[in-house]
């Protein structure tokens, strides 16, 4: 088993997380794994979603520089390296 270094993502610039590997656990205990894309919804709000799927994983408040898990996502780990 290989363990990858993960990062603190809650106060990270969302643009720094584009393309990073994200492992998320949903509220229904489904594990998701894949790279992230950034979608800007307004000048102060964006979301990070799985590339090619469109499932929102992290809600980003660009005004206050904070990120939180989206509704339905229970836990998130983002690796330091891009896949």
C-alpha cells in the first residue's frame, strides 16, 4: 500500500487545487476518487468538482478565502501531487 502526502485544503487558494487527486466520502458511504476542476459561479463563489463527472465536492468562498465540503460530502482528502 502506498501512502501519499495530503494537504490542508480548507484555506488554500482553490486554483491551487485544480488537477489534484481528491478522495471523498459521501454521506451514503460511497468513496469517490479523481482529479478536481474549478468552476466559478460568481465573483465570490466557486466549486471544485470531479473532472468529467460534475459532482461538486468543495464549496469555495472567494471573499473570505475558505473552503468547505459540499452538501452530501462527509470527508475529503486532497493529495499533494497531481495524478
